[in-house]
């Protein structure tokens, strides 16, 4: 689960770093932008020239370990807890935890229900929260049959993620029993 928006805004894929979505996941599609777009954050879809470090790290780890998307998706699924982006007037990302309380409560109710529906459909053994926020949200709604574990968020804003993120994330998943 991922609360980050920008790769997903361009591709519709959680942590959707454009080159990874196009070249590894082999997805090719047009993205229809919403009616109102922030001028600092144009929606360019797979033509977006920006790379998202978080997405490149996350999907890069999966690519390294599983080689093909088919092998990864045989036992894994990636879902975004909050598949929406919130931008301040400057164009800066505003994470859901920074929204006014009333807005945040309504948003979390919708996002919780979405996650509950996904978990019900998939009936997973493991739920891996990418970062502390995702872990907190997953723990609130996880069915008793699923174990919620954490994985370091790959954001370059996190000093810990800038020191061998892939090695740390892989160790966390192995230690939790998700990967052998």
C-alpha cells in the first residue's frame, strides 16, 4: 500500500514510475486527465518525462527479485490505500494526514472501505504496509486471518530509505516471513 500520488497520477498504477509501468509492466495506454489540473502538475501519462524515485525503487526491487511481472503478480498485488492526490496551491503534495480533520475522517472512511473490499476479494495471508502510515491504516481494517507487516517506504525524503533501501526492504520481508 502506498499513500504517494505522483507516479500513480500519471499512470494509474500505485508507485507508478512511468518507465517501469511502460517497460517492465508493459502497459501502454492513454491517461485521460481530469477537468481541473494544477498547472505545476500536468497529467502527461506515459509521456511524463519525470521519474518517481519511490516507484523506481519499489518496482525495481520486485523486478530484481521476480524478473517478470507475471512471476511477481502470481503471489503479490499492489494497492493504494488512498488512490487520490491532494495538492496545495503551490503544487506540493499534501498527504492525507495533513488534511483538515473533517475532510480526513470522511476520506479515511472511504479509503478504509476500499481496502476492506480489496482484502475481502483477495483474502491475503500477508498485508505489507509500505511505510508507517500504510501499516496503521491496514491494521485498522485487516481481517484476523492476515498478518500486517511493515516495509520501509522508498521515499527519498526518508534518510533511512537513502541507505540501501532495497536491502532493508528485502530483509524486512524475509524477517517477517513474507519472502524466503
